[in-house]
C-alpha cells in the first residue's frame, strides 16, 4: 500500500500527549517476606509482587483512562507517542478530556478518603498474612503522588534545518498509513461484534461505522483517498432502510463495505477508483458482487446473509497524487 502524507498537513493538526498514572497497589516480594529462606539467584529466578490493597478498588482509574484513550482513538491518529488531532476539533476534544479528568480526580479523592480502611479490609480478607501486607503499606500521601491525569497539547512546526526536518517528515509521512490501519482495526472489531454470523442487524450496527466516518471526516486532509472512502460510507448509509432490521441485499452491501474497510490496501484501492472518476454506486455494486461467491454448477443461489471473508491485501500505486 503506497501512501504519503505531506509535511504541510501539520498546518491542520495538533499533537496531544496523554499522561495518566495509576498506582498499582503492588510491592516487590523479598526473601524476608518468607522468613529469609534460601532462594535461587536473581539471574535464575525472581520473586513476583504482593498486593497491599484490593486491585478492584483501583478499577475505576483504568476505566477512565480507557475512556480517554477511546476518545482520542476516535478523533485522532497515533503520532509521536501520542495522537495527532484536528486543530479545529481541539477545543471539543479538550472539553471531553476535562470531563474525564474531573471524574478521575473525584474518584482519586474518594479512594484516598478510604485508603486506610481499604488496606484494613484487605488484611482482614487474608488472615495469617497480616505481617506480609502490613509491612509493605505506604502512606496516603505517597499514593496521592502516584495517581494523576493530565495531558499536553502542542503545535508542531517544521524546523528550518533539513537534517532535523527529515525525522519529523518521516513521522508525518506515515500518518496516512496509520490512519487506514486504525480504521481497518476498528472495522475488524465491528465485524466481529456486529456482523459475523448475522442474517439481520439493527440500526445500532451502523453506529461504529458512523464513528469511523467521523474519524475520517476530522482527518480528511491527511491523505487524498480519505474523502472518497467517506463518500462511499455516505452512499452506503443512504441505501439503508429508514427503520426496522437491516437484512437481505442491504445487509450484504453493508457486509461488503465492512469487509472493504477491514483491509487498508483495499480501502486505498477503492478510494483511488473514486478519485479516478468511478461512481460510488458502481463501487457499492462491485462490493456486493465481491461479497457473494459465484454460483457453482448444480448449486442453489447463495443466500443474502452470506458472510464474506476479509479481503486480501494488495499493493496500490500512488499514481502521482502525493
């Protein structure tokens, strides 16, 4: 798959680094924890860790971090260890991150307020191991310092020095490929959750596809063939029934679209076809034809609920577009 993103795309992007710290409630086991028994040398084997507080008490922090990551994955593309997000969406994204951070900090204060009680409860749940747990407890102030939620948002400008510029250029070059890869991953997850083995689906099955469309829309300037894929999704949405189940030919067409989205090279190929003048209706018709296998002699017609295999990857030339 041949994609290339020009450095000028930085005019429309901001870089965001998410920095979330979660205390693990674990301490390393030592020989003293077992009464000083002889243990193998460290190069041969190492001890694990002990939990000094119920890990369930900390689940909320992982949940909120996952919510923030999901937000950034839906609206941005992985870049420089964080995300590149559309500059014109930065205010909305920061607003949502702020709401998640507020929930995170509220959960942090709630946990710290009952930290001592949580440790005592954990000790009570493990009679006979009081010394093992109690000897490793840390103060609430220490725990406070180990739990945090913040982010850094910054604007990137290409450096004047060409040697330094090349490193950033290499990172920017890969944005298109990264975007198509992320869409393919989301489409594969959508396939397994919403379409695999189904002969009919509700309109809820369109929701993850609309999220993919929103992601592509916000990052449409990253690669020339993003907009044609958006147009293809729009055409598919417009051909869905307004109410009731999606089944029969409509479902087969939707399965073909999802199958196409599951493979980055196939997305690029169909985006290129539309850029070259092929109508989206013809593309959708072709996707249906690709979805249903040809009839074999003596075989009955294939039902409309046939479940296609993922499309195989192939290389696509840039045709001088970038």
